[in-house]
C-alpha cells in the first residue's frame, strides 16, 4: 500500500504543479490584459492592435560628432572628431505592452569596433523617456592649431557620455507617440500635439595612454540640463502609411563644464543662450493585416557657447525595422 501511494504521487504532483503554473499564468495574463485594453484615449484616433504578441527585427545605425572652436593665447584652435559608425541587429518581442530585446554588434564580435552603447526606453501616449550610456574609443578626426593641422587617430581620445531625454504629450487622447516608434498602438487618423520636455547630457572626453608624451594630456568634462517645448505631428494616409515629425528645442538652464590639461583644472565659463535641439522622424508602412515595416531617425544637437569659443555636439540614431503581430 505504501508503494502504491508513492507511485500515485508521481502522477498527482506534476499535475498539481502544472495547475498552479497555469493559475499564475492566467492571473498575470489577466492583469496585463486589463492594462493593455484600458482605454484612456479617443478610439476614433487611436487603437490597440488586436493581436497580443508583436515580433520585430531591427537594424540600427548610430554615430556622434564633436566640433569645437576657440581662441587660446591669440591662436585659433579648432577640432573635428567623430566616432566610427556603429551598427547593431536587434531582435525584440512585445507581449501586451511588455517588451524585451536583444542586440548584437557584428563589428564588436569581429573586433573591428569596440564601442559600447546601452539604451533604455519607456513610452506611452502621455510620455516618453529615453536614456543611453556610450563608451567610445573610436573618436578620430583633425585638430587645427593656428595654421597647423594634425590628425587624431583612433585610440588617442575616448568618450563616455550619458544622455537622458523625457517628453510629455499634451494631446495624448488623439496623438500616440508609440504608434510611430514602438508600434504598440495604431494611429487611425492624423493628429498633432504640443510637447514639453527636459534633457540632461553629461560625460567626458579624455586623452588615453596611447597619446604621445609630447602632446598635452587632458580631460574635458561636460554636464548640462535643458528644458523646453515643441510640437509633433502624425500624418496618416490611406490607412497604410504613418509619417511622424517632431521637434523639441530646449534652453540650457544649468551648465557645469570644465577642462583639465596636464593636471591643471579650469572651469569653462558659458554665455547665454545655450540650446539643445531634439528632432525625430518616422515612417511606418502597414504591409498586411499582421505585418509592418518602416524606419525612424532620432537626432540631438547641443550648442554650447563659451567666453573663448563654442562647441557643437551631435548625436544621431537611425533604425530600419520589420515586424509581425501574432
């Protein structure tokens, strides 16, 4: 009898465990379903896809460009540096608004490009928050000191930069930002919205140990915060095309920049006004009832004015995607 009970338990326990697993899954699905189907928008303009699961494959390209110009001891100094073009392949899935993705950098795998970038994003019809951290060792370009032009090879200067940008959409009942950039909503009719937002950018540019001992070694630190407002618009054509264009200029209200050369630090006084200009563009094409494709472009330019010169810092990202809903 004892052995019979043990044998029966081998069949009963797995079934019980499976039942608990199904119960948890049902509860989680119910919570997600309630959140996913909650209507806080005008359904004449915005709707959720009928399918719960969305799969996407994306190709990303990004780059940075730095231009500086100033005067030191009566001599004009100008620098133009840019990072190597960075490309990744991204595979993502979204289940009722909860998304996860995996990115691969072919250049990093082959050893040609060791730049690193981490991106985090959260968005809804009301807001969008983008955060990124970049580490680049591929900055290269030219430095001009008076009439002397010098080449800056890769590996002589590295860059670390953190970016945080947040948008708020006032017309969130008729205008869906995710419809253009994450495809978790569908925009049914054309609409626009005023935007408000802020941005913070901070980081440093530093000479590495590979730089010649005959050249000055130093570090430039930048940190600034801006707030502003702008406008975005969705154009919907024939129920198959969605075009998005938005711009959000910001006024820098806090700035803490400094420079250290050969161990001597000095602050970098600034002049008013200084600006951050953010722009975004997207095209989404519905291929069939359950498939779509398109591309997006995000760009940010900082205009920094100092008492002895100015700096322009550009950052951009382009993305081509193909998606399926199941």
